[in-house]
């Protein structure tokens, strides 16, 4: 399988051929060391676990970039991964030789990240590093993946994770949304469509007479550029969703008042172009929440002055007097902490349906989920009436203590009365 040659310098060079039949060599101080090394190479070749001894010198940075460019993920996914790789992974590992990355170093890095980043971001960083090194194992650059067995921070639910509103609050929000975008917000709350599904909607997929919207295509936004993807997120996402009456009314009014986009898009910006999610959030969505009293509060002080009150992202409360209400709205929308997101309307839709007794398998179908567990774990939250509903179950429950031994008849609502031992 290999042979040993003594060099002019008095050392011993082990020679062998790798699985691609390429000649490889490595020099040792003694013949015994060279022989032991060749024996190990021979065993690894027979077992299929061969790793080039020199391959570990490959730098992580160039290999990671090649790994990223070789994948065929969607634009949004590729942009997200490239951003995480560039921001968090490459600054740590870019100049490291792949063979020098060990389990202890990875664990220390993960622990350090966990002190300044959210658990979700840390998990994504680990996923990308592990993906690169797993590919290196397949390419025979590494024997094992040092990311295996690394302990990751747990994703813990935060108080703001359950951001839902009642149907009454949603009805009160709609009048505060600018007229051009009111039907868009109504569509999201009344059908549970994702942002990309809403802004990618064309009139050929809307049947106002029957009251059905078909999800056929979506809009994706990468680095501020909006483009059309001619198919939805997954096979289950290609679906039909019934339109509530109020959504039909608002869509009808929207069609009569605003011109469709160049390809028949239902929703466009004021210039007739595609909607940007970030611009919509800053200029339309959050100011609408402020006007509706769902983000901060505004108190009129007379003479057009008003007092604005809000809580920032650190939980600190602020108050400031503004000369006009519009200035107060703009300031609170920009500086207030996390409020209701546009995507939370999808959570609201699922919660409203489940709370009213719609079977969860039907809700999963309407949301475009292939697995019911996704609907239950991610898109449904306890309604605000769950305490009252729990009490209502026992509304007729009463205990009657009998004389003497304190026998307690079990209420008839739970079965035939019998003495309690």
C-alpha cells in the first residue's frame, strides 16, 4: 500500500496513494514512526475513513465561501446565511486552518456568543459552522466534525413572543391604517397569509364573487430588492383560503380606487411599484399601531400639543411633549420597543380560529402547514378569555357537606352521586 524512502537528510519519507490514486508523502524523523504512520493510513484506506494529513491546513474562510456558493437555496435563505456567516462566523474562524478547529474551541465560542446574542442567532451560527465542517468531513479534510456534541443555549419564550390582539382590537386598528393599505392589513388578519403571499397577490388569484383567494406566488425581498418567486414557500403553502366578508368589502373598494401593478398586483406603493417590507413597517404599520393605541399612547394637551408616552426596547418608560400629534406618532413609532408585528396577524388568525373551535387540521391547511405540530407549537396562543372559559367548566360545580362524617356527594355533572370515603 506504501513504501518508505530514506532521504539525504537522514529522515524517512512515507509514500502512499490516496483514494484518487494521487501520490502522497510525509517525512518522519525515524523509520519506526514512518512505518506506524503508513500502517494507520492503510487501515483508514480499507475502512473508508481516510483523511489527507495535509488537508487540515486548508483555511476555513475560503472553504466556507465555496460552501456557501455551492448551495442551491432560495434567495432569502441564501442572503440570511451569508449575512450570519459574514457577521459572526468568519470573524472568528476565517483565518483558522480547518484541522485546528477542535470541540473545545467551538464550545468556548458558542458560550461567548450566548452572552451577547439571542439563542436563536447562536443556534444559526452553530448550524452554519457545523455545515461547513460537515462538508469538510465528506471531502476528507477532517476525520470528525468538532461541532458535534456542542451544547447550545435553549430558546426560551419571552413575554413578547405571544403578541396577539383580540378581534375587537383588530377591528379598531383597521380605521387607523392608511386607506391604500387597509385592505392589505385586513387580508393578513382575515386569512393568515404571510407578508410575501399578501404583497405577491395578483387579481387573477382573487375571486371576490366566491370569496376565495389562491396562493400561487410570493414576493421576496433581499438586500432591499423585491422580486417575484413564481411559487409559494412549500407544497402545502399552495392553497385556497376563504375570504371573510369584511375582507371582500375592503378588497372591492381597493380595486375600485387603486390601479393594479404592471403584472396585476393587488397591492403596490404610491408610485405603483412593489411594496418594501421595511418601508411599510416604518412608514405605515408602526404609525398605525400608535394611532390605534397599540404602541405607546398619546394624550392631547390642548393647543395642538400632546404628550407622548412609550417604552423603549430596554423596558424603560419615556414621556415627551410634542407640538403636533403627527410628530408624536412618528417619534413613538421609531423609538418604541417591540410591538405587534405584521406577521403576528398570522398568529392572531390561527388563535382566533382555534379558540372558536375550528379543527386544528383545518387551521393547518388554511395556514399552509404540512404538519399540524407546526400550527400548534408556533402559531396558536392562549386567548385572553382562557381563564373565564376554564372557570365556566366548573360553573355548576358545588360541594355539599353532609352531616356527621362529612360525606361529600360528587356533583351530578360529573356522574352519579356517591359518598366520598
